[in-house]
C-alpha cells in the first residue's frame, strides 16, 4: 500500500528549529530548515546526519522548501547547503528570498562578531546558498521534476509567508509553515482551496488558545499611545526589526493620519530600512487596504515615521519611538529606556513575549527598581504596558484551515506536546480524520489510498455512454473495454484496438449446444417449425431462415440434423459467440422446453 | 415562400425610390434609407465564405431595424440558417434572431415555430445554447400566452439531457423564466411538460457540472421570484449544496436557503446526529452563519448580507452570533469587552492595564470546548474581522438590520460596533457610525463606550466627524460624566476643526434637550459661576462658549429650575443668541422677565403661522389691485417684493415660498415697467437707450422664469404653466422691441413664425390648464390666433402690443412646499492669501466641498464653473460618486477640480461657483422617453422647438488665489 512518511528533525512537539522530512511516493522533501533560539551548541541546528551518514545530501533529497524568513524556519539553511552540502533546489517565495539573507547575515554577525564563535557559516556561504534558491509565485505550480510538483498558498503571518502543497501523482501533502487566519494591518489572512490533501502538516503554536478580536487590542494600544502623547509623554515601543514592527508602524501611521496628530514618530535604523524597502516592493503580498491604496500612496512610505537619531531621545515634548531589540536586553531600546524610565509621564509598550532574565521580562512582572551594570539602581516610574500582537492562527483558525482544505490526515508540528494533545483530540472528534503529532526523530507513516487515473479513448467513452440509460452522476456505470498497462500508464481501449496494439490475433469463442427434440417429421419441416416458433416468441429479434436449412437469430446459428440412431429424435445444434451469451442461453432453455404442439 | 419574400423585399425597395420622387416635387430634402432587409439579403447572397457572411452579419447587427421589416429580416436569416454549414455563422444568426425579437413593438409569436424547428437538426452545442437563448427572449416577450410557454418549456425539458453544460444551462434558465407558476394552470394544460418544474430543476442540483448546478439554483430562485411557492423538500437538497466545491454554487445555495427560510420559518427540521428538532429559520440562520467563514469572499459577502434580513430568528440564536469563548492555555479568558464592562460596573474606570490583567482564570473542561460550532456562534465576530472590507460592510449592515428589530441584540452588538469605529477603511467606519445612529433609540451608551466613540471625533475626515455628530444627536447617555465628556470632546473637536462649528452646535442642541437632568448638575461648572465671586464675563463671540450655551439653554427648556443658576450676563447672552441663532436656541420661560417666547403661544397651530398669513395677505393685496393707476401698481409691487424678500430672510421655512413669489412679482413689475416706456409712442430708432431698457427687461424676465422653473423643488404643473406664460409674455415683448428697432420686415418673418409656433406648443402642452387662464395674455392671443396666422408681421406686432397691455395679471397659486435650491461652498474658503502655485501647463487639483439643499437629481444638474481672470470659463461635471446624500433634500458635493493655465506673472484670483444646469425640454410635466437598448435609432429624437439648455448660478462665487509658474528649464 502506498504510504507517506513524515519525520520531524525539529519542531516535533516543540517550537523552533522547524525541519520536517517528508517522503511521498518515492520523493523526499525537506520542509523548512530552521535554527533553535534556545541553544548555542550543536542542538541549534537539525541533525542532518539522520538523512545520510556519508554521501551527499543531494542524492537523498529532491528539494527543500522554506515557508518564510523567520530564523527558526530558515536559520540553518547556509549551514545545511554549504557546510553539510546540498546542491539541489531550494524553493521559497520572492519576498522570503529577498529578506532571508538580511536576517541570516544579521544572525551571523551576532553569533560570530558578538559572541565570537568560530566554525560558523560566512557571508559568502549565505550568498552561495541564496544562489541555489528558486523563487516561486503564489499559486504557481512548480514542477520540481517530472512527478513532483509544489504550489504556494498565501499564509499571512509575515511578508512572503506561504503554505506549500507538495504533490506527486494523486498523493499530496500540504505544509502550512506559520500562518495567520485573521488579517492584520499589513497582511491578509491565510487562504487555501479545497485541495483535499492526503496529509496536512499544520503548526499549532496556539493550539489551546482562542483569541479576542484584534480590534480591541489595537484600540487599546492606540488609546494608550494617544493619551500619553497628549499628556506630553514619550512612548517607547521595543520591537524586533521585522514583522510586527511593520504592523505597528502602519497602525500608528494611519492613526496619526486620521487624527491629524503632529507628535513625531521615530524608528531606530538598522536592518529595518532595508526591510522596509522590500515591504514597499511586495505590495501584492499585503492586505486589501494597502493593495488598493498604493496607487495613491504606498502605505509603507511613512509620512509621519522618521529615522531615529540618538540625539532625539533628549528632545523635549512628546514622541513615539520604535527601537530594537524587542526584549529590552541590550542596544538602543535599552538606552532609551534608561533615559526615559524616570518620568511617570512616559510609557513603554511591550508588544511581544519577553524571555526570562531580560529587562523586559523584569518590568513586565512588576519590578520597579532595576539593577543595571555598574551597581546602578534604575527606578522605573514610567508606565509599563503589555500588548500581545502575534500572528499565529489560534485554535479556531487552525480548525478553520482544516475545514477549508479538507485533508484526510492531519499532522501537528511547531507547538508544545501538551497543547497538541488537546487539539489532536478535537480534530479527530470534529472532522473524523486521524491526527498525528510525532516527536523529533519519530517517523509517522500514513497509508494512502490513491485513485489511479486511467485514460480512455473518446470513441470508446462515447460508444459506451450511448448504451443504456443516461449517465447519472450518482450511479457508477459499467463499461466494457480492455485495460492496457504499458509504459507506466493505464489506458482503457476497445478490444479491437487492444489486439491491434498488442499485435495479437483475435480468437473467437463459440459455445455450442445440442438440444434433442422429439419430432418424427423430416428435418426441414422441423426446422420450419422451430423457425415459426422462434419467430413467434422473439418478436424483437431478427430471425431468419437461411436457404441452407439453418436458422439465425441475430448471430446465433441453429441447425437441425436427424439423430443417427433414432430418426424420431432431431438434434438441434445451437451455436453462439460469447458476446451473445445471454441470448444464446435463453434460446437453449427455450428450445429445451420443446416445441409447442401444433396441429399443422 | 422564399421567392415570395424576396419579391416583397424588392417591392419595399422600389417604394422607397418612388418616395424620393415625391420628395423632389415638394422641394424638401429628406433622406431615406433603403430597407435593411433587402440590403442584408443582397449581402448574404454575395457572401462567398462563412467569414464573409459573418462580417456582413456583424455589420448588420450594428444598425437598427425598423419594426415593420423585422419579420422579413427574420425570414431571410432563417433561410440562410438552414443553408449555412458553418457553426459560427449559425450562432451569429441565432443571436441576431434573439436581438431582433427584442425590437420594441414586434410580436415574435410568428417566428416561434421556425425557431423551435431550427432546434431539431442542430448539432453544434453552442448554436443550440444560443437558440435556446433566443427562445427565452421570445418567451419573455409573450408573457400572456401560456400555451407558448408550455411549448417552450417542453422543448427545454427535452434538451436537458444534452451533454454540453451550456445547453443545459440555457434550458434551466428557460424553465426558470417561463415554467408555469400557478399549479392550477399546469394541471389544466395536463401535458407531459406539466410535470413539476420544481422537480425537474431539483434533479439538476446534482449535475456534474458546477455551472449547471448554479443555473439550476438560479432557475429555482427565478421561479420563486415569479411567485411560485417552493417546496420545503428542497431545503435538505440546498443544505447539501452549501458544501459544494464551487463558490458560485455555494453563493446561490445560500440565497436559496434564505428564500426557503423566509417561506417556511416555523417548520421544524431535525438536527442531524441528534434527536432534537429546531425551527427551520433557526437552522437556516445557523447554516448561513457558518458560511460567513467560507473560503470564498463572494460567498461570505452574500451570507453576511442575507443574515440581516432574517428577523424571525429566535433571540437565542441571534445572540450566539456575537459569542466567542476565549481561552488561553485551556483556561477561560474574558474578552476585552467583558473586562471593560466589569471595570465599569465595579466603579473603577479607565485603569491602566497591568501585566497579566487579562490572565486567564478558570480551567476549561477540555471536552466541553467546541472549536467549530455548527451553529451561529461568533458569525458576526468573524464577519467583522474579515480581511475583505466588503464582508465587513455587509456584516455591519446586517448587524444594523437585526439590531433594529431586537433591542436586546442592539445592546449586545454595541461593543462590536464601537470597535468598528477604528476600522482601517473609512467606508466601514462611516457605515458603522450610521448603523449606530440607526439603532440609537434602542441603546444607551456606557461611559467607556462613549469614550471610544468620542475618540473618533478627532478623525481628520469631515464625513466621519459629521456622521458622529449626527450620532451624538440621538444617543442616550447614562451619566452626567458622560455628558461632560461629550462636551469636552466636542469642544476639542471645535478647536481642532473650526469649520465644524454649525454641526457641533446642532449636536449640542439635541444633546441638551435630550438630557436636561444630566446637564443640570453641570451648569455651575460649565458656566464657571461661583457662589461668592463674580466671574469675568466670557467672550460672546467664542464659538466654544456659544456651544456651551446652546447645550445649557436647550436643557433649560424642559428644566425650569435651571435658569436660577444663570448669572446676569447669561440672560443677556440668551437674548442675543435667541435673536442671532434662533434655530439653535429655543424660547425659554425666564423668571422676572417678559416672556420672550410669548408670541409663539401653543394655541396657534403651525399652518396659521402669522408669517404665512402675512405672505398670503400681501399676495392677496397685489392680486386684488388690478386696476390701480400704473404708478400705484408699480409702487405696490415694489413694496411687496421688498417685504417678501425680508420675510424670506427672517423665516427660513418660508424662504422658498417668499423668494418664489417675489421673483414672480419682479417679473411682473419688469413687464409693466417695460410696457410703460414712452418709446412705444415714438419712432423707435430714436430711442435706442430706452429700447435697451425694454429689451434688457425682457431678457431678465426670461432668465428669472428659468430660475423659477428649475431652481425650486416642489413646483407643480399649475405653477409651471404660469411660469411658461410669463416667459411667453417676455418673448412677445422681445418680438415687439425688435420689430420697433429693426428696419425692414425680412427678419421679422422668421421671428413671428417662431413666436407663433411657441404659442402653439404652449397651447398643446398646457391645454388642460387653459380654462384657468381667463383674460390672460395667452387666452386673448389664442382668440386672435386665426387672424395672426394670416396677417403680416407688422400687424402681428401691433396686435401683440395691445394684447400685452390689456392682459391681466395671473394669480400664482402657491404649492404646499416650495424650496429653493441653494448651494454653499465650504471649501475653498476663499480666505487664503497664499496662492496655489503650480507649473503652467500642468494641472493642479483644487478640492471643492459644498453643501447643496433641495436640489433634485444633483448628479445630473450640478456643475462647477471656474472663471479665470482672462474671462475664460471652464465647466466641470462632477462624477456621480462625488455626491453624498446625508439626509433628505440635502446633498454634499466633495470633488476635485483640475485647474490649468498658461504662466502668469503674478498670482491672481479665479472664481469658483456652482451652476445648476437645466434643459427646458426636460420640463417636469413630460416624462422622459426611455431609450431603447439595441434599437437605438440613428436619427436623434426630434428636439422640441423650445429646447433651451442653460445654467443658473446658484452659489456665491468663491475666489481662489492661484499662480501658474512658468516651467523651469
């Protein structure tokens, strides 16, 4: 039985280091190639030796697909392709291809230049790696080789995030990557057609959460910022450079525009500017509003948001500043925070999750006195707010996607085991499909029941369809034909053509039967009686009396001879081809009953 | 047959030639075209290849065919149809047949048999489909003929088994449009096609082709529209179609389910997989709600729209649509709405959120969580969060409709509506504000909600702010803090956007009169009075202070204790405001003062309003004094006109009426004055100056009559006739003046004839009104008509002159309601000293924002005129989409005007004004002739002889300072 095998090398019952191996109909595909943020040793990259101990990876993998540019989905790519060695095609969408190297370079800089690690991939490796990338468009079917094809669907989440359908013959797998089912200020919602894949591999970050409407959060956020600015306070929003930052920028930008506000908004520079450039370019990947209005004005050409300069932090009056990094653990955001923390008019808004031990986490948990380096005590008087802006699908969203795609099996990755358990149970209960949640390194095998397409010649189809009742979608219809299996393809052809193609001679099969009839008369008279009888019974058929003394009913031949021993018994020889089996057997049984006693 | 036809065609041809001969004899030039059918026949015979024939047919289709020759053309086409081997030509012929049978005035029953016959031998599916389409056209043209319809339906049923989707599609469409609707009729006919059409169509719900499935559902809906009661059995079939793979099918199925839910709301249907049963409308509601989260946005829009009209749904289901259970890590979480409500009820308001404030509380039983609800759960929550704004708007509209019929639902949906005020698309925001206003009688805003609502007051879009003001006019506020908050925010709005002044004052007026008891405790604070100290008198011209006073005075109207809190200057200000802003400040009973409001005692009913009486009296006076000496009449008219004009200024509700009559009297006055001139007694050429006066008067009267006819809404035919009469008089005057001043009679011939034609057409148009016009100019003129027609121009002029002098002055009856169209340009303000600079040769866009009142059909009539200093004028037609309609009789024009000019040396002012275009053809009495769609005849409709197009300026011109700079090289 055909099967699909899935083995997560990362992201199996875990978040981070997404890397999933899928083998489908003899093709091996690797989905995502991410790094783990929690580790600094070998565990940060997936264990590629699982694929092969020695020998090139290229021989074992048909292609690699990257869903989006987050490092936990693409961070290990240069290591994998350049240091382990893979020369096959890597597929990603255009925006991902554009932004991915920026992030990789940044990641490399931090690890090598800041932490001083060696034996890490170099800038050149990133460049070489990107050369192997093939960019795909949304809904474009890419033929990887003759059998394997992939297709990208919009996934929301971040710019250029995509879900991928991998298809071989009739078997298919959909991998969602990270996706978002509710639209936000700059991206739309994930969408997939009813592709009914054999397996849907879905992320499940928020498997046990149902979120409140986005509007409430946005409104709260805007109100807080607005109030603080009106009071003359300064607002600090620590962000990571890409993704959420753009959403918040758009949000504030439109709000400023709408409300006619004048307070300046700054964005600390860095990779942001480069990234913003790409956001401006890939308008087709954004949401309806931006797509519709970009002719008048590209929403990413911010009017109110300007580049930040260190000196601005000391300017009097209200302002809003977006600064990296997002957890207030270092860099510009921390510097600004230290300057502003003392004034109760100011505010800091944390738009995302903070890791334990960072300043962000400390102030969020209510600590008002912070010990900075150099034994300095910083008293935090400014207001501290938390706003969650996250772009993963919640439990309802995941269910909605499953409903849209109608898969036959579901496999959960990219989430915590305990939460997956709950969702798994729900999916099985509500959709009646089996659901899997393999751990890293664990292989799940799914048996498929692919339907096999058979070509049929038009002539045969028309001929067969003409016989019998009108075709009805609800009922299966019986057809006569010859199934030819030749050169890995199936064809249904008419018997004549099959014989011709195979170079075989046609054999005829005839059934012959003798029926004994008690009739003392002469042979030809008997024949005449039989003829008259048959003609009376079989009104719809053509019954003929041939001059040579035999009778034909359609193609069935009846001959009468006298019995060699008993002249009173006549032997009727009935002969028919196997196509006329039905009529033939009917005739025999009819004749066996004997002829009616007629007076003449 | 064919030969005979050909003959007939050629006969037609020859007849035309003969006519030309006749024309020649009468020395008139008339162009006649040879019959189309003949030309077509010749062309088709000439055609050598199918491509040729197709070309001829295409050319033929571009030209109209006269009703008389349609049948002949059809015969020729059919003849060719049978001969033609090429499918594409046959297809074109089939489509032409359809077009031809649409010809107005042509009854296609004579060609039906032929059309049905063509179906028999047709092999090509496309042609078959086209032929069925033609039959459909024929069938719809013959609505009164059930047997024809039966036959057509039978034909369609026969072709339902065709293998091509197009043919089946058309068959279903035909059955849907023509199938028998009344059961009784079908039984009577008792033919084989009397089989239940519903069943036939229903069988195709499962067709293999999605297009056919869609067509089947559409046909079913068509039957419903035509009045057939659909069977309930279809419901279960339709439910299955909701899960179809194709969006068109799902979209149509949603409609079908909605129709059924309206037909059988109370029937009981079982819930699958359980023993329970529910009402059909509830079940349908649940199913449509489910479609709000469909994969295709077209379906989502459809579903969201239909939800709004399902008012019979039980409240339990309705309230589920706003329900969404939140959870986080499997623990129940409260929504922000719930939290806000709790904060509010606990008395703590607007606290800063702390980390973990929204921390989830109780554990959820994992078994009880239902992630995909089959019911209505959260449909609107999803709909309002949809990524497509079309869906969001549809959802908001649906919310509005449901909330209007259910107060409890209105209360619940409030939070969601308020959230929509922050949508990223302005249209959605505006829509939700309007919705809120519509349901405002059902709701009271909580303070936190009010806070969110008021935050939108700072929006930079004027539309939004004004919509919000309207909303505030009719909202209920629960606390005095709420009122205070609203006032503060409105004042903030006022300082930020001073142009909103009027709208804010109006808003506060209603706010005050609705909540007198809530305003009362705020009065000392608002007026900043102090029990011991005198406070400085506020500046009376401060719009903010006026705003506060408007609020207080309106509240004081129904709260007699309030005036006790006023300080002295407040009373003075009251008197001032009552006078200057009488529409905003109500009459008050103030203690220790003469009642200012005494004249308006409740005993006087509005129609006996003294001002109205005055109006009628003064008119009466004018009409009665017919035989005063000329001097006296002139003076009286002058005084009355002055009175009326002043009345119009004072009483805004009578302004239209007063202006209208004043204009009429003005015309009369001009006429009298012109006739009084001495010049009539002297040889004309000597008195050039005098004659200038008379002709100017005639011109002005003409202008004024156009104004009267087209600038006022509510003018009835009784008035129109009098206006036209006045115009006729003016034209007579013009004629007399020209006759006097020009030498020779040659030009007079034409003028006289034209004038007589006008009199004639006047008589034709207003024949029914003539009896009311005893002794008038036209009455006398018509008596003299036989004489006029035969006499020479000089005599005509003489007669006219005497009739004009002797004719009496017609009463102008006043209609019930009369409003003058007015326009006010808000933007540009014309105050700017900074010239608008732009490079010459390029264009600059000037934003124009104007309010229009009492303009009928502004899309067609209102134009913007730009006058450049060099006298060059430019007329701009605003797009229909630039007009908004904020209320009955009111319109708002927000548009952009593109200016361009060659370079100037220094900045200069241009004038922008609004014009009202009119066309005297389009008089209100005559209905417009509908344009035929295909058969648009080439010869334009004959212009009626008095067809004059013109424009009336109806707004004050605004000056804009511009400066086209020379282009830099």
